[in-house]
């Protein structure tokens, strides 16, 4: 069995104009693939991303490769990792988490003074 190609590959002897979104992102904690663009000239102000998906562990960021003689692309390029679920909403950042921490802290202070 051969390797699976996980990514987007663009090769042209001409110009690539990128004003939209080129993206190879995987959701549900998946690892991102690769975006590879080889051209004589790259222009535009769009977005090129290979971000990992958010999930139980968070996916690894991918790879963005631009090969050109003239790079006039001034858009956004991103290849970051995804966030694990635990960091998306930490329990102690919610109102009930703060309430629990307040009660525990009050109990510790009360017990400390009681036994002193």
C-alpha cells in the first residue's frame, strides 16, 4: 500500500492569485495536512491555513510551503495546533467553578482558625 496524500498541492509555471481561503484543516482533533504551492509568482491577500482540529487531545498543526520567485502575498498564513477540550472551557473559569473554589477557600480559612 502506498502512502496517503494528506494535503493540497498546487504547482504552476504561472501566477497563483489567492484572495479567498485555501485551507486543509481537520476538525474533531485531527492533525492537519500540508498546503504546498509552487509558482512563479504568488499574489493576493487571502488566507492559507493548515490548522489542527479542536478535540479531545487537539490535532497537530500542519505545514504550509510556498515556493516562488516573486512573493507578493500579504494575507494570513497559519499552521497552528488545535485546542484540546479541557482548555476550551476550564471548570474553574465558570461561575459554578468560582463558587466551589470560594467555598473551599472559606472552609480552609475557617478550619485553620478553628484549630489554632
